[in-house]
C-alpha cells in the first residue's frame, strides 16, 4: 500500500478516474437535481417532481464529469510519457489541453 501521493500506472488511472468522476457527478447531481425538482414541481407532487428531475439529469451530469476527468487524465499520461517526468507542469498543461479540446467539441 503506497502513500497518497503515488499514482496508478497510466492505463489504470484513466479508467479509475473516469469511474470515480462519474460516481461523484452522479451523487452530487442527484442531490442538486432532486432539490431543484422539489422546488419546481407543481403543488401536490414535489417528491415525484424531484425524482423525475433527478432521473432525467443525473446521467448527463455524471457523464459530463467522467468525460472531463478521462480527457484530463489521458492528457496527463501523455505528457508524463512525452516529458519523462512527473511535475506540476503536467497538470497545468493537461488542464489547458482539456479545456481546449472540450471547447472545440
């Protein structure tokens, strides 16, 4: 068992980060969209409105966060491979590359 600063090898870390990001997006999106659905539903059906809003929006939120995390980790792994070192510049450049790629799409 390693320390918290060690990371998994690159192909494994991409899949792990995508799964974790989807889970985080799904949990936080569930709470947000359920409360939003409660507030915006017609009188008499707040629970059903909250559940419907959650059911419709959570996969989109979790998927969006998973795409972002996967792209970020893939860019980070590519930079580690190209530069042959692990430093903060990899994360900075990975964030910029991820933002650029997502803005094109």
